[in-house]
């Protein structure tokens, strides 16, 4: 059996194209939103980062001091 593609050139084609275009636009929009969320989530800087680093450094120094304190 040979398989062949049936070409439809009726009103269903225009509906399919509209649906496909809409889906493509929606997918592109979702991908852009996800990319923006990812970019925003990974740029930590400024005052909160400074305090976080300060707390980590103080904790490490205290741990080292307690190891050698007698």
C-alpha cells in the first residue's frame, strides 16, 4: 500500500492556519515570559547580597574560633 498526502484547499485550511498562528504566537509569548523570569531571578546584587555574604563570613569565623577556643 502506498501512502500519500491529501491536500485540502478548503475553508478548513484557513481555520487551521489561524489556529496554528495563534498557537505559535502564544508559545513565543510564554517562552519570552519564562526567559524574563529566569533573567530576573539570577541577578542578585546590592545590599541584600552584601548582608548575605557578611552573615556567611561571620558564621565561618565564629565556627573557626570555637574550634580553637579552650
